[in-house]
């Protein structure tokens, strides 16, 4: 049984035909993923698409009530997010707050990573039937983790990345998440946090936030050619070092128009070098880094941009005026070193995921409603 949401927010896309070679598309009215839209505060959605074009999404869900913690829930869509399946329980520990779920498709099944913020530890579960049922949780780390990432690499291998009090950790699985190698501390720095990771053409790419020698935060990058056993020397991504607040990372690797024929590494973050928090992207150019502001919005606090590459275009999705009742989602596309802007009118939560599914841009996000914060999706066709 599939359910549609009734939330009347509208998304308007303003991408020029020079970038997407398409007419101006419009995002659909958002569709709710939850099948139990009770008063709740649902968090941190993530999503992936399998080889058949089915979208799978997970989120932290409060449907069991404040006193019974947060569960990890799953839903899938076979029609680009126009409707969603009934919800499936991935994991629930009574009175424990499970959060920060990440999801990938690997070897024909779905793998989910999450953190137990109450008891500590990071866990995975996999489904071999499209998310209808899930195996018992497998321990990745018995310690508490934060800012987790889950990356699909060669064949059945997967990599988990997260931060703890001592730095950035990486764990590897050679069997698609059924078991995990002992976590390895790869950035030994107590100030290192908020990592993001991507895999492309045999290289595992890592970006993170850490304190610089001047005592301010900086954005750093390194790569590994052996799935995290050894790493290249770290490089500082942000070229402006006078900002007081520099935070968050996202990373994408691929070919983008105007940036040469080879795959390029792009890192996103936000900082206050202009006095307001603005979203930025940096790219690696022959061992050095160049930076570009994505959009300038005076007197607002812009969120951390999430980066996605498709059709040689870099898409950046972020929340304008985050933590405000007037927050709204914006999407920009970078092609030939020029940004074209998308505006989402509505109230947004703390995280979103952008997918390119065929000729559709699909965004899964959290949004405030009269019943609390819920999970929605919206799509725009770029045919």
C-alpha cells in the first residue's frame, strides 16, 4: 500500500537550458514518507537508489514516543518518490536514541549504518528482500561515534567512516556489512570531526574539519589507494583562513563540465568569512585548492551544502537561513564553472539527500509540519 502526503509546499527550479539542456522543470508537491504521521520529531534522512531504479530511504523516527527512544525506519519508492511503501522497521532498542542512519545499495541488497547515542556503538543491518525484513544488528564499533558515513566500494566491500573524541576512524567490511574489521584511527587529532567520504576509481577520498595551527577550524582532505590502510598527506581545502566559523563537510568525485576530462574532487562546507554563514565548494587543481561561494545571502545562516554529481554537473543542496522558522531549501547546479539556482519555498530540517534517478532530481528531506518534523520527498523532471 502506498501513501501520499498532503503537505502543500512548492519547489521551483530555475536551471537554465545551457546547464541541463532542458526546459525549466518544477518540483512536485512534497510527498510524506512516514505512514504514521503522528506528533513526532523525525531526523536525519538518507537515501540511495538500487540498479532497478528503486529509491530506498532511512531516517530516525520517534513514532514509539519520547520515552521509548528513536527507531531506524525504512521505506522505498518505485516511482521516483511520487509514492512510498509502508514503513519497515530496521532497528529499535527500547529507551535508546538511534540516529544518523546511512544507507547504500551493495551486492543486490540494502545496507544501513546507524549510531546508538544512548548506549554507545555503531551498527549495521542488511536486507536481502528490498527492505521488507532486516537481519540482526552487526557491531561496527563498540565506542560512540558521530558524523558517520557509509561508502560502497569494490564489489561486496563497504567502508564506514566516523569521528570520535580521538579523531577520525575507518572500518572495512569485505562481505557487504555482514562483518567488520577492527576500526582504524586514520586522523589522530582530537579536534578532527564531521568527516565525509567518497570512493572513485580505486581511491577513497576523505574530508573533515579540524583545528589549524592558528587555533581556528579548517577543512582538510586526504585520499587512500588501499581502502584506508595508508593515506596521502593532508591538504587544507579552505583558502580563506580568517573566518571565525568554518564547519561541516560533504564530498563528491566525478567529471564536471569546465573542470577538465578527469574526475575532480569537490568538497563543500560553510563559513562566515563575509560575516554571514555562506555555502562554499572547493576543488582540487593539480595539488592545490580553489574555492568558490555557491550563493551569497546577506544576514542569513546557510547550511552545509550536500554535493552530488551527475551528467557532468555538480548539484549542491543546502538550507538557507537554517534553524529559522523561515528556512528553505536551495539547489544549485554547477556546469562550465557557472552556478544556476533552485529555490525551495518551505520550512526545512537539518539534513537532506539529493539523488539523480534517470531523468529526475529527487530530494529527500525533513520538514516542519503542524504534527512535528516529518520526512518528505520531492522531484523534478529534467527531460
